[in-house]
C-alpha cells in the first residue's frame, strides 16, 4: 500500500529542516533541500519499521496545505 504524506521544509542556518505535517515526530535536517528530502524519506521508512515493531498505529497521510495571502 502506498500512502502520501505532506512534507514541510524550513530554511535554517545549517540548510533545511524537513518534517511531516501528519506525523510531526518524523523530522530531519540536510545541508541542501535535496539532501533533506532524501533524509526525510529514510526517516519515514525507519519510523514505519519502528511503529510496526511496537504494534503502534501508523498515522495516515492526507493533509491539505494551502497558502493564504494576507496583506501586512
């Protein structure tokens, strides 16, 4: 089964931080956006393995993000 998760990337001093919106415990960092994406994919796989070993329920990925324009 394939599940899609929503990744949020934030620029930080050392590169990028990546986190899943539906599963905030899955978080990682990378020097570049591409590295952060790869590391986040690996972190998701490892977290799924850990949750299965502990018989925990794996969060479902179905978030919808949108930008809302606001005049400041």
